[in-house]
C-alpha cells in the first residue's frame, strides 16, 4: 500500500477501533488518525453502569490503553469534536477550526441519546448516560442523590435502574411507549419487565406521560398527566439512540437518520465510508437502508470497511447477533427485516 495514505477515523468505539487495527495490520506504512470527542481511550460502553456502581475501575472499563496506539503507530486525538467535513478538499474541521487532511475517511461516530420532540422544553432538566464524559459529569451527583425519576426505559435505562437500586437509591420509572425505539414495546415485553422491576423495588408507571418538570433550587418536581407528583434529585431520559451525524450534514453525503452506505460500507462520496450505529446499510432483500446496533455488529462492520478501503470488495452480511435477551424475552437488536428466529444467537 502507498505510504502517502492518511486514514482518518471519526469515532473511538468498536467499529472505528477495529477499522484502525485492520488497516494497520494490512498497511504498515500509512498514517492512521482516530478522532474522538471523549477524553478516554477505547472503552466498553456496556460497562458504564458497572463503573458507576463501583464494580469496574477505569482500567477495567478500558479496552485499549494508550500503549496500544503507540505500539500500532495510530495517532489518537482525544477530546476533539468534529465541526464539519469538506469532502471536496478532503479536510475534517475540528471545532476550534484545526484542519485535518485525509486521503480516506471512516465515519464511525456512533450514536447519542434520543431527545423526544415533546421533551425539548425540558432538555436542561434531563440527563443521559450514553458516554464516559456524561458519566464523569454526573457521577458525584448520582452517588450523592437519593431520589431518581427515569423517563422512557430502553435497554440501557433498565441496566441503570438496577444499578441505582443496588446502590440503595429510590427510583420511579415512567415507561414511555416509544422508549424502546427502534424496537417495539409489546404487551409481552411490558408484562415481563414491570413485575421484574417491581420486585427490585422500583416504582413503575405505565400508560402515563410527563405533564411538567419544575426545576427547584436543588431538586426537580415531576408531574404526570395522571396526577402523580414526584420530587426528586435527578431526572434521566432513556429513549433510545440516534446516529451522531450532524457534523456530516451539508458536505454532500446522503444522510437519512444515519449515513447511507452500500453493502461495502461506502457512502455516495469517493473515499468516505461509514460503519457502526451511525450508518444505514443498504439491504437488497428489502430494497431499503437499515441500521444494525450492538458491539459484535460494529466490530464486523469496522473490519469490512477497512478491507474495502484497502482495495478489497467485501459485502457486509446481515447482523449475526439479532436478539437481546431481556428477562427471558427476545428483543430484536437489528433493523434488518429478514430476521428468522432466535436460534442464531
């Protein structure tokens, strides 16, 4: 491979890191740069709740240490937010206007917390746990607080609730019907989840909605449509994730809710690929674009992306891990529409 190549990877999760490792394994001379808006090396997002609970140290949370990047000669830019992309001149602009030139670009920016339009007016009251930066921002508050109100639910939210109960916190959960987006919250799932959370001591509200959130001096007063009132220390929203692609808009990329890519993970622009949960992959079986989530899927997509950047022509297969087992209920964890049954787990 040409040693003049500069592979720039936006995102420091499993897709971006596996793309970087695969590129280095097959191209020892090229320059590789990973840009991350977080202040920590590659870590396990599923482990964040365990870290909050004190079951994991920072070292236990970390997947790759700085020594890995030094050994592999991969430049890691931490705490750097991408502002925009100039695809014509192949430049990534950081938010302080630094310019990073690339020959080939991988967008693996992952996802961010989904804020419902109806809750926009309460955005300053709602907190999210989707990144290490957010965990560090709220960790001391969470440890000091005693009363929590959780709006939504989703899979991460349930882990968070269990962590809070383990710490002896009081928790009220208002399950929002669309919290599982992009999943469907069925009666079967609801009838399994509610008794389980009740057994753990959480108060669960269903078929209700938030009417108002009043910010007091050090607390919040949450009022629901059905008249429930809760004065709590912190309010968290868990309503699924949306692709982190705002910085990529306006550069010529085809974007729906995620960045559209073909079966080889290539976008509509030359030398730009996207992978992980920020990408919508073309599925020929349904003639549409879909997004798969989850760590194993991201790892595979990162490898396929890297190999195709190197000149291969690999086609991404539908997600291998298709279900998440929540309290014995199989929940689909992929937006592919050709899922057969749960026997493939």
